[in-house]
C-alpha cells in the first residue's frame, strides 16, 4: 500500500455523524485513495445532532471538499442539502453519500441497499428469483428492499412492527418495480428462500431473532445488517441450519466500490 | 516515521485559507503527529474569502476539531472567533493559530513573527542591531515587526501601500518596544542591512519586487514570507547579490515547534 500523505492540495471527503468514533470509512476510503493514487483523504466529522442545519451547509462550502458520507442520525435529515437525488435516495427518502458536481451543486444517493446486494454477490450468492422475507422498513430496510427488487428477486414480504411503514414502503416500491411481488406482512411467509433482518433487533445484548423464522432449508440465504463483534442471533441461527449468510460487514464492504464510483463521477 | 492512519476516532486540525493548495502545514503537522504517536491529522480547508464569517464558526462546532491554523487572508479577520488572545496576537491584531480549550472556548495566538526569527536563527543569522526595511503591515508584517523588535533589531522602517496601516502599526509597537526605532516609510531607506517582504507581492506569476530595493550589500539579510515552489523575485534578487536569505519555508519550519506546543497546551 502507498503511504498516506496530506498536503495543501489534498482533496477532502468527510463522514458526518453523531457519534463518529465508531465509523470505519475514514480508514477504508483513505487507504483506497492512497493505493489508487488519488490525492484525497476521508476524515471523520463529528457534527452534533442539534447543529446539523448550521454546520453541514457551512462544511459544504469548503472549496476543497469533494463529497460527504452520512451516517446515523443524519441519513434522512440530510436529504435537504442535496439539489439532486439518485433514484434510490428519491424512492427510499434517505441518503448516505453526497458529491459536489462541477457546477458546485450537490447530488445525493443511498448505497446501503446496493452494498447489501453486492456483499451477497461477492460471496457468490445469486439473488434473481429469490422469494424474500425482510424484517424492518426503516432507512436500511427501505434501501435493501429497493436494491433487492432491482436485483430481480421474485417477491418481498416486508414485516415491520409499524404496519403502516411496511405498507407505505410497498406502495412506493410497487411504482418503481411492477415486476416484483411486494407485500406488507405480519410474519415470515412459509415459502421464502431468503430472510433478511434490516431491523435493529440483534444490536442489544439478549436480543433474539427479529421474528418467528421457523425451520430454514439449507438453500435459504440469510442476511443481517446488524454489526456486532460476534455473530448476531440470526446469523448464528443460519449457521446452525447450514445456510449461507451476508452480514453488516459484508454490506459495508459491498458498498465501498459503489461509493467510490459515485464520488468520482462528477457531472458538469 | 510511523504510518499515517485515519480512523473514526482520529482528532482533526485544519488550516484555513484562500487559496489553500500552497500550504505546507498539512504535511508537516500530520507527519509530526504520526511520529509522536498523536492520533490526529491536519487537513487543508479552503474557506472562500467571502464566506469566512459563516464557514469558520460552523467548522469550530465540529466535536472532533481540536484546533485551527490560519493563513492568508484571514489572519486579522479571524480574531473575532477567539474568546482569548495571547500577547502577540493582542498587540499585532492578528493570529495564525486557534485552539479549543477544555471548556469549549477558543484561544488564539500569532506565531509568524516568532517563526521568522527562529527560522533566521536556525540558519545562523544574527538579528540584534539590524536596521530593517519591512514591506507589508498586514498580519504577517505586524507579527514579524513585533518579533524583530523583541529580538533586538535597532530600527524598523515599515512600508505599506496603505500608509495609515504602517503608521498604526508603528504606534502600537512603540508602546511595547520603546528601545527600537520604528517608523512608517514610503520607500526603503538607504542605510538598512535587512530587507523583509511580508506583503503578498511575489505570490502571483509576473509579480516583481515588493518595492524599490536598489543595490544590496552582501551583508544584507533578506527575508520573504511568500511561499512558492521556485524562489520568489526578492529571494532571487538576494541570491544574485550574494546575500543570505530567509524564506517562507524557513519561517514555517521555525514556528512548527511553537505551534505544536501551543496546540497541545489545553487549558481547563
């Protein structure tokens, strides 16, 4: 790996969040820039949650800031700072990346879903035709539902404790993906061959599965967005059943290339 | 040297200026942090000159920003962002460093003058007794006049296109340094043995000397705060005359230790 060097001419990217110390992007992206000969770094920017409307627009005026990554709790709130949104961000109402265009305007897009799909593909999993049960219709769940529909899954049953949220997501996605069978559900349907947890269940010690999963056939692909040092309850359950799985780290690793490509593609 | 690494927990310093690509601090300070085991980086922040009042206070709200260095054209304008000033900043009315205190307030100080004097001393030059012609009574010029007077030069003639600015600086310094002969001048006096450019003349392609310099005797010490990849017109002129010189890089190198000490000394 080439050494990281910061000069006056180095271009800046920042990841904004509150808290910020836990994020992995500064290391991953800065190393990637160094190995590919891009004179840029990605730094953590701890924006206090109650100051985002004041601090972020000011940051965006720095002449050498090329782009922003966005983490909790700003993925929905930062929509307002983009003059243009990609299709996923527009549909799911959240973003996790912003880039500065040549004319100084900002374009936002959401890559959590694409990260999940690419993370699965990197592990050799095939997604087209899958029948999916998806737990969670929040920011991550919405982005994953969008990306799975785009990847050609046959059906997605969306389960969320807030039934209205799952129904609203189904409505939005139906317009974009008429070929995918979308439904709001109250429990995992029996005939699925993919189960994804995009809810926060599993983050807290003592959490169990996100819902009633039942027996898993060995050809079921299991996904979980939760990032823990140890396997989540759902990933453990999948491992015991002999199923393949995709976890939160796979999702993060899966979106690095997409984020790099998005940030590099500046429009006039 | 230890490798530079940027993680979510890395603390930030930034240098603000317009333009910014020419600054040396990001490389110098970031390497110093790495070799001394401090998990911090110093990044360039290009603040458009007409946005400083909006952008800088917002930057200062980043929870992981520990301090700022300040370059052209903000050394005077950024006084207003400090709740407390060191002695030099107070006297010369300019600053080039701000640090965040434990209580969240900001302290500013000016190190350009000290950097210039230390830079000259590091090259083995003696300053006491020198008769100085100084071009430029802005932030850098004021700080250099202060530091030269403190170092014991015999006289300083200050030349600035804004005559009132030179006169005001002379007034301020007379109080602090009654033993130094200070005067506002319209041209370089004949009997000087030190010529310093602290004006921006020389930064732009096609710039010449900061004023009428005349012939230089070989014992004249020449200084120039302007940092270019190639020698400035004044440093070239000095070299042709066989004079010793101190350039912007020397001034910069001369203040690194003082800046590091200032930034590290956080008060409760």
